[in-house]
């Protein structure tokens, strides 16, 4: 699949328990420990969403002082 076509497919913003975010194709099974945030959208829209929502990229355990 060409890169441009891939970016036109619908994707989900996904998040794990450490509150890290990623973009995942809508039609692919999520890895264990990840869940969908919001609704499916185009790749760039997912990136734009992440940019506005994931302001502190440290894992939750580091932000809360749990992880050392």
C-alpha cells in the first residue's frame, strides 16, 4: 500500500495505561494494553488530536513519581 493511501485510511488514537498515545489503523487489532480514545479519523487528524491532548509525554508512572 502506498504511503499516501495509508494516510487516507481511517485510524484511531489509542492510549495505554501509562497514558502514552499512538495512531493505529482502524481495521487492525489493538495490541494488549491499548484502548481506543475517541472516534476513527484520518491519520493527520489523529496526529493533530494527539498534539493537543498529550502535552506531557512522560509515562504516567514518571509523572506521578511511581516509576522512580
